[in-house]
C-alpha cells in the first residue's frame, strides 16, 4: 500500500494549520476554473457522426477518490467510443482529443502544501501505468473498497459490459469484471457501493437505463420537425441489478431475491441513505419519465418500494418527471435525509423534505427551487455547504437533452449547452439563486453531465470536477468556503481501514443545531464523490463533540477533534455512546 501522507491518524495530524476564521470578505469569484492550470487535460469524445444515436448525449461521469492513499483526491473520467456499426473515428463530427484509442482516464493528484498553507495543485495522467483499460462506451463510475484491503476500487458503467477494476494497493489496478461476477451488460448509468446487510462488506447497486443499441436507434424529430434525440419513452426500460458481496472477491446477483426485479424504470440517478431512521441503508432511484423508486430496507436481505407511499415517486401534482441527478442530505438541519432530484427544462427540480420516518413532503415550489431551476435540465448535482455557514446549498450541472432552437439556428452541431446553477440555502426553507456571484465559470455554457464533489486541494471547502459531454472537463476550485471554520473527518473501519460509507456523523455544537452529515461516495449523476465528511461551522471557533453512527449500528463519541483540519476517526477508538 502506498504511504498515507495527507490525512491524519485518529485525532492527530492535519492538512492545514489550525486557525479560526470569521466574517470574511468574499472574493470576486467564489469558484475559479483551474483545469488547464492544474493539468486536468481531458476532453470527452461522444462518438457522434450525425446519426443522433441516443447514447451520445448521456455521458460522461467522473469520480473523486484517493486511489493511492496519499491523502488527496485523484480523478477518473469515463470516455466514449465511436458509435454505430462499421463507423470509424474518421467519420466523427468531433474527432477525439488526447491519447488514442479513447478510453477512461485516471489523473493522479500531486498536491503540494507548503508550510505557510499555500497550495500547488497539479494532476498527472497515469492511466497507462495504472493498468486501467476502460475501453467500453463509458457512462458512469462508482468507487468503494469492495474487498476490505484499504484501497479504493473502481466500477465503470457502460453502454455495453461494465468493468470492475480492483485496486492492487501499489498504484495499479486489475480488471476483475468477469471473475467478480459484476460484468453486468446492457446500458447502465449510475451505480453505488452500499453495505445493505450490515455485514461489513460493500455490496453494489447498478442502475440500468434503456433497452437500446445503435442498431435499433429510432429516428425522432423536434417540435419544429428537425431530426432530434428521442425521448426515453420510445424505448423500454431495463431492470436495475443488486449484487451481494460474497466476501471472497465475488458477487451474486440478488435482484430477484431482494424483491427488486418486478418494479423498475429507466434509472439515471442513484443515492443510498437511511431515509426512515431505522439504522439500515435504503436506496433511492431517479427514473427518467417514470415514477421514482424508494427501496426501503427490510433488514432481511429484501427491499420494499415505498416510492408512492413516501411521496417521492412523483411531483406534488402527481407527475412522473424526467428525473436525472439526485442527492440526499439534511438541508434543514433537523437530523434526517432530504432529497433533491434534478429534472428537465420546464419541469423544475424537486425538493422532498423528510419527516424523519421516511415520509416526505414536496417543498419544491415553496422553497423557490422549482421556479429557479425551470430553465435548466439538471444532471450532476449535490447538497454542499459551499460557503461553510452550516447550511447545505445546491450546485447543479446542466445540459439539455433535446436541441435548443436558438443554438440550432446558430448552426451549433450539438445544441444542448446550458450554464451551471448555484442556489444558497437561506436557513429558512428558502433558496436564493446566487449563480451570478459564483464566478465567471458559471456564466459559460457546456453540455453538463457528471459532477463529483470533494475537497480537491484539502483546504476545507468543497470543490467540483465537471464532466461535460463532448467538451472539456472543468475543475471548479472553491475560493470562499474555507474563510469560515470547518471540521473534516475521514471515517474508517476498525479492521479494514476502508472508508465507512453510510456512517452518519453528528457535529454537536453549543450555539446551534447539530449538523448531521453522511459519509458517502454516491449521488449526483453517474459520478462518485469524496467519501470524507466536511462540515462548515460558520463563525464558531469552538471544538464540537463528534457523534458517529457506524453502518453496523454502533455509536461512538469524540470530544477532542480539532477544527480547520482533517482527522481520521477509526471505529472502536472513540467513547461508546448510548
């Protein structure tokens, strides 16, 4: 295993000097685009030749994960291929840029932090040296340490056969797709590693989209009669799959045994959380044009779809919307997991507010989210506290799925570009659109798809990597969040030292509500996020009590966790909590 350098052992060490911050003056640009400066040189190739194949406008996804255990986040981005039987790259409308043949790329983060806290961020393309050969038509990516060896593994979903790359703990990966039993085929979208049976081993949920191939591509037209991409309802959906970890490097498809084979839709977004507060992980699936699914864990290896009864299957008007990106988080600081779901232009995104028992109320209109998001088709999105004030905000990455007429009239061959959106949580159930203040990168337009969220430069605020369809990857560095105080936590198992995704953390403060955050890598769209917990403390400089609810149900407290640095909490080293 490569040596860990940037994240401390339990309750010791730091990646930034400890200091308190208060009442800062915000910079001119809250987020600054740094991909070119940092060497994150990636341009997505979607294989379009003018035939309007459906798949060419649905990827790519992106992952933030520390594959080499050096304490900073590395980047993997899925890549497309030439679409259409017999078609060659020479027929592509937009030839691929970068190494050939096109395949998913791994970039190592070579972050350097000087003694004064100044940072130098640089990425190195290590794809070839890593042994990762993601050579299918890539869609999404999930990350998790499935074999409990302390190194994060990589699962790539595709239009074709999915690939599982086992991390060898020495900077290289081995393709174990077939041997593991996870070489799922069809058209997969988002996926998530989740320990649904609380046995200490990560299982795998794979969301499937449509029964589709380029050979059966249907010709569709826009409202003005021009050839355009089809809506999803012209194809039938594929069942999603649940794989149980056999603890020996293999998985078993338990979709039918778990009760998930009879109800399914065209899945695009997936997020896992304990939605009803019973201590067991549930699974929420955002479907494109059909009712969303909320799979509630029955504690016996089975799940029950409570989407309709919970109020999360449809909009407040009873409409099955075009759901894409999704995330779960406690936006109102009441201790439970609320949902955001990104929707189609003209539909408006959805906010489902949890009552703590897994019953939700649609507050999309009342919060202002629906009206403010109407112009956009949202894909990658997350709850994130971008300004570290203790309230979860929303950032969405947008791009249309049918041609935008004004762009088409300007002869744009891929007329789907939209700008990003940033909504600030006002702490009263309302959101303010602060996109105009977020920086110049929020005024540029791309066909946004995947987005991964995490602290890339380890300075105490959430950054974003955006994967654009048929466009360059973007690196959004947060310049405003770390001006307030924060606490950063990595939660690892007692024996395995793997990230304990699914663990819930209560940041108990004397002067405000307890902040509940979840260690998670899933959510957004077809992407994988930083599994560390990062909570903004606003102007408070007190050292909070940290309460952890581990995935197996055990609880522990820590009272000596410093602020404004990252600390690793190992299960079994805290004080048992009642």
